[in-house]
C-alpha cells in the first residue's frame, strides 16, 4: 500500500485533487473532512482550536487511516501538521482564542512529525489561485490563508521525516503527479 499525505492551506484544491486521483485509480481510499466532522460535533476549531480539538482530530484521523488497510492506496486530505500550521499562523497573527503555551506547541509539532511517518510521501498543494468561496471555518481572509501556507512550508522544511513533493498546476497535472507516486511501486 502506498500512502500519500496531502497538505495545504484552505481552498488550494487538495480535495479536488484527491477525488480526481480516486476517480482514476482503482483501490484508492481517501481520508477527508476529519476536522469538519469535529467542528460539527462542537469542538472549537480554526482560531479557537485547543489541544483537546487536535487530540480528537488525531484520534479520528488515525482510526480512519488504520481502517484503510483494505485499500490498495491511501490519500489523506490533511494530516496533523496542517493543524499545527493553522495554530502557529493564528498565533503569529494574534488571532488565537486559546493561549497555546510553548510546551503545547512543541508537543503538537513533535506529534505532527511522528504522525507523518505513517505515510510514504507528503504532497504539498500551494496557493496558486484566489480562494473563491465563503467558508465559515476559514473566515480570516487571504492574509491568514497565506500565513497558513507560509507556516506549513516552514514546518515541512525542518528536516521533514518523509519525502516532500510540491504539486502545482491544473487539477489534472496535480492528479497525474499523485498517480505517478501511487503507482510507481
């Protein structure tokens, strides 16, 4: 089984790309919308995210990843490092409602690095076009979206434990890159 993690700021086309891959490659499972399900259950998210929110995220995410054993390949639309990037970007922009302490941040980043080792390759989807839709989970504008992208890049540049591939261009081009990575073994 080949497992790809997909990360990026909101509205960059992660879900569109993963669905395009699943439509073209048989046996691909997708883990997606975990944070949205947590928000729907009343956990504080976005700039209100707490350590408890991310603990619940990781619990659900890992459960879904482990259930994916019946698939030939796995694509995960976001992993814990995305949550770390959102928390750090919100902290830098002074948007956080929960006062994350240095120890909590350090633990979150370490957990994100460990979580990444479940995957074979990490795909980064950059900002290449404007975000077009209203999204109540991401209501802090283009500046916050860019801050998340910048922070995510910083986290992934720090001796990231798995290979990192940036996927750019059209949905078809991004999907082709992911398909190549999934099917090369």
